[in-house]
């Protein structure tokens, strides 16, 4: 799960971020989900396919993988990090957000990060949650689990409540020691992702500030709530589109993502 650090960039608060690049062509910066890093299998597979036609830039978000971390954490720092990565790339850059990474991309664009467009795959909001509510109680609970050394409890709660994974499947994950250890390693940053997700409520004011072309996509094989969440997010972003990709689940085939990126590129020209 280790990927070479091709270079580093320094965020506004001095945090050093690890960056990997592959391929050549139009640039795309990938912002992955809660448990994904530059070197995790799904991101490496995605990068290798996209690199056939794109310059693919991946980075470890602060507190993850080979990147540094600086207190205090704030959503604004994640936007600063994305800005530092994007501004280190020559020419126009498209953002690709996956799961929680969607929220990082959206907050970044709203804060003025210079992306020329974005593809957003299945943001894990809940369309049924009051968009004017911001539930920080769950994030605080995860913080308490981590502080008390209950990293496993934090991971189980996040998988169940944020990603909607049944407890039986979570128990199965625990039977895979290497995978479970990798999830535990990121337990301390999960409360941040809940806050990044606005307590699972769609952050309408943030999304209304997005002023670049955005395509929000979801798959037919994902949990039932993900499609409505993607559709509701698209409705809150001015001028954006929502598309449903047949046969794809929450971890999509890299070829499906490549086709969606081609669609965005065609629309930009």
C-alpha cells in the first residue's frame, strides 16, 4: 500500500503533503475517500487507468499516509491543502472527488481553489437530513472513542453510520487483519471527515458557492441512499449535472471514471 512520494507541497500553515504523479495530458487531482491514500489499491488502479490519457496527481490528506499534520484542524485547512496541490500543477486542473473526497473538492472550489471543473463520485451525504442542521455530536463521539483508545469502535461507527455498511459486513472486515489494521490507522481522522460532511447534511450554502462545471455521478449498484444524495447535491450546485452509471457501485471501475472525465473534458471545449 506504499506509493512513492514524487514530491511534496507545503500548505499555508506549513503542513507538508506527500504527492504522487503518473501519466501525461490534461491534469486531474484526485481527492480520495476516508480510508484511501495514494497507495491504496483502488487509488492505484484508478491512477493507472487515468494515466493513459491524463496527468494524475494524488496526495495524502493531512494526518494520513506520508503527509504531515498540524493542529488545530479545520475545514479551511483542507481547502488550503487542496489549493497547494492544485497550484503546484501547471495549466488547467480538473478535480476528482470520491466519497468524502467530494466534500474536500466542493469546499475547496467554494473557497476559490482554481479548479476548472470537477467530477464527484457519490458524496456520502444524506438527502433525508435537514440541510440546515449541522450534527457535530457524532463527530465528538468519534473523538472520544479515539482519545480513549477505542479506535476499533470509532472505525465501526464510521463504517456503519457514514457509509451505511451493515454490521455483519463490518464483522467480516475484522477477519482480514491487514485491512483492519489499515482502517484503524486512520481512526483519528474520521471525526474530521464527519465534520467535513456537515454531519451528513448537504451543505447548501457551500454548494451554492461553486461556480465551475460539476458532474455528480452515482452507480446503480450502490446502497439505495447514495443515488438520492448525489442527485440532491447536484441540485444544490448551480449549473451542475447528475448522471447514473449502470453496473457501478460505491467503488467504481476505473474505466467508468475515465469515461466520465472524458465527458467533462468534452463539455469544457
